[in-house]
C-alpha cells in the first residue's frame, strides 16, 4: 500500500522559515520515473504546485516563489522535505505532498494534508 | 502556460456535468483531472485525458480536442459535489500547471 503523510508546524510566525516533511511508504523516490511534489491550497483559492523532486534528484520550483522554496529527499528515511523562507500571511494554506510514478499517470497518491497558519 | 476553467458548474442529480479546461493547443498536452471534496486531499479521477484510475466509476470520462479538455460526469450524484482541477506538465520546463478549479454544485 502506498501512503504519504505530511508533518510540520501548524503555526509559523511572519518572516520565519517553514519546514514540512512528507513521509512515505510503499515506493522508493529513487525508482526510475518517480517524482514527489509539494502543493498547497490557500483558503478560498485554487490548488497550486510548489516544488517537485525527481528520481534522479533533479528539482523544479514554482517560478513565482523565486528562491524562497527548496526541496530535498532523504532516501534513507523515505522522506521528502520542503523548506520555504520568509513566510507571510499569504502562505497560510493546507499543504499536500503527492507522488507520480510517470507523468502520463498524473499524481496518483496524495497525503492527507497539513494546515499551516502564518500568524504572530 | 495557462489553463482556464469555469469557476462553477451546477447540475441536477442524475444529469450530466461537463467541466472544461481551456488551453492553447491543449490537445497536444496530457491532461489529468482531480476531485477535491471539502476538507479532503485531491483525488485523481482521470489521467492522460481519459484514463480512469482503479476505483473511479465509469460515470467519469474525458476528452481532449483542439483548445479544450473536458471532464464529463454522467448520472451525477450528490457525492460528486466538489472542486475539480485539470493539470498538465508544462513541456520543456517540466513544471506542473493547474487550472483555477471548478466548483461543481449538485
């Protein structure tokens, strides 16, 4: 069974750095074709993609985030970690991780999500 | 690359709902569709324009032609009420792009 689960702080103060962990089981991020991504949905707004890491450690980021976001995989722990710097109120959202084993098949398994509120 | 969806679609139970996703020459792209019910994670309902993942009812179907991809839900049920998103992988940049989402009201 393939599962993913997000974890991290529920509240972050403005200007702080957010670190979220996606812990997964049932697959390896190093398998050819595999990719794990981070996504979020702010209240009242649409789902948006943030970052993606590929089986070969290639990485892609949402252009509008500039260098605020980074992603890495800890293959020894079966985890993918997202960091986002200089958090602001507009970053309040539910954050999800999801995997895709091939671009043709879409994002076939998602975590349950974790809600992050940016507030002092 | 921009994907354009209508903000809302309303349909009576038992009828057919069609959710569109517009994009420049989208027929050359591989389009995926996700359902997101309130308070839940997104769920893949169609992959590669018209493929149905295991467990997705046959009532969900898709097409992709010209500048429009379409998710069709036949015999709509109350449980289909959700937000629906189309998504592609942007060629070259390998970025993911989502449409703005469509709220389906039953």
